[in-house]
């Protein structure tokens, strides 16, 4: 354990931020899983709706700095391609 007051504060602050980031990452993963499940079921409408939600969560995570910009873009792109491959 740190002895310096500022170091103690940083430990607490970092723990709070890590918890918040974990929550955001978890919500992104859940949204991606919903899209993938809809794609597996070949349900175009559900996949499109899930894609919209997932895109929103991914972009939000990128703006908060939890995901890097290119990583977010890549995730959205891959999800979009998978949804667009579903035959109507």
C-alpha cells in the first residue's frame, strides 16, 4: 500500500475508473453478442435493431476512451457486414 497521500488517492481513483470502464466494456460485449445471436438465427429485423443499439454503445465507449477509435470503427464495420450478409 502506498504511503503518500496523492498515491493513495490515485489508487482509489484508478479503481473507480477501472470499474466504470469494465461496465462500459461489458455492455458493449453484450450488445455485440445480441447482434451475433440475431445473425445466427437469420432474423434480419432483430439483427438490424440490435446493430443500431450495438453501434450506439460502441461509439459511446470510443468517445469515453474505453475503446480506441479504430477499434470501435472495426467492430461496427464487422457487425454491419455480418448483418448485411443475411438473406432477406
